[in-house]
C-alpha cells in the first residue's frame, strides 16, 4: 500500500482560496507536511490521523489516504468531502477549505502556579509564564517537561484578555496510567520546569447573529468556558444553550461560574447538565447528544444555528450526526476532539 501511495508523481499545487495561499506538495509528502514546511499555520496536532485537527474540505482535486479518513471523520464529514491533511497524498492539484490558525505560536518557559480539584478526576491547573501569551478564546497550548514522552495539549479555560495572559488556566483530566497526569495528580511535578507552545487550534466563535448550541463532556468544558467568557466580555447578543454530559452528579463542575455567565449574558442562556448513569431529581438523564433535537427546536431555525462541540470522540461523532440530521449545516459545526496521549491529543 505504501509503495502505491508514494510512487513517483508530479508535484501538486494546493490552493487555500479563503486565505489566498498556494503551496507545493512534493512526491513523498502529505498535504500537512508540505504546508508546515512552507511556513503555513495549518491546523494540526497529532499528525497521525486521530485527532481531526487538520480536517479540511476538499473543493477540487483528488487525494489518496495513508490511513482511511473514516477512522476519525464522521460519515457526514466524509460525504461532504472532508479529508485529513496529515494523511492526504495529492493525486492532482487541489483546492482546500480550511481555517488557518490565528497567530504564530511561540514557546514559553512556565511553571505551575496553582492547582485545585474541580471533580474527582478533573483539576484546574494554572500555569505562569513571564511574557503574556496572546490567544483566541477556544484555542489550546502544548505542554512539555523534562523527560516527557511527548507534548500534552490543554485548552485555555478563560478569556484571553486584551494584552494576553501570564497566568494560563486549563482543565486537566486524570488519565489512568497517564505519564503526565498520574505524576501531576500525585504532586510529583509541582516544581517542574515546563515549556509551553501557544497558541494552537482553530476552535473559536465564528461571526454570526444566529443561536449557538454548545455541547461538552469531561474536560471539554474548558474551551467552551473560554469561548463563553470572551463572548460575554464582548457583549455578544445571541441565544445560547449549553449541554454538558457527565456520568453522575460528581462529574458536574464550574456550576457557579456558569451561573455567573448566564446572569450577564445578553440574550437567552440555558445550561442543561445531562447524566448518563445516575438518575437525580431535577437532572436530565441519558446521553447528552439525545438532548440536541429538543435544544435546537427551542433555539430556532437550525439552518442559522452554529454548533460548538468539545469532548471525547464518540460524543463528537454522535453530536455531528444529531446536528446535521436536525438541519444544522456541517460547515456551521466546529469541534475539538479530546483524546488521551494513546490516541494523540489532550
């Protein structure tokens, strides 16, 4: 298979029409490899086809896949022509639709300034850097430390601030057996020297005046809190429903912060926790994606709604299916899949 994919072919030209960017992909390169070599801020993270960060819509041309795109992309995305740039080898010249990352990333020396438990397995970790880090609400940073087997990615959980921030708040979920989180939760990294590379990602609130449906699970609440706080600071006036899924009551957190956001939001703001394994009075019970149809019916026309999804891959895929089935256009759905180091991200 690899001989077939990397057989001698002519170089391909790739056009990103929205950005007005063109680059060339060599015979033995993927689209992502060539873009990064050309200095283009192409969204990416794992580079092995699992995180979905380099998801791009193929407008013109043909590609081969090193690893089938269907391992990561949903059926709806595949039908709409989406590919993974890190696994795509051009068979012709291409035109791709992809949002480039905002701003060039930089590396910063950092230390842990503060930690506090949010749930039994999620902790707020605040990192301190000397120079302010500028980012867009919803983006993330990569973290490395001495002896690290590889970087870990964590989304910012607060609004960016006008001049950036020197205290960077994140939500970190404990991964059983995780090389980083087991040490972190045990206190073994309290005095460690870290390196942070930021900002990364294309998950941010797009312009519009229609309603917003946000769906989160686990530590996926982190970028949603950043996005909502920033929108509230900017006086965004759009109706919002925030769905959050947990197994039990002990998985719910940031309830006071969400209530404070709701109190100053200019428009409708509903927060709906959904428990999948514990029935509690006053709480919705079932899968969080099972609430999508009702939420959309209340928000208004699905065709003008934007969806923002953060959490485990299974939840993301089910949410994409539910949103598109209800009439939300696929290009109006934005997500950040949270996986552990074994599958490449978060």
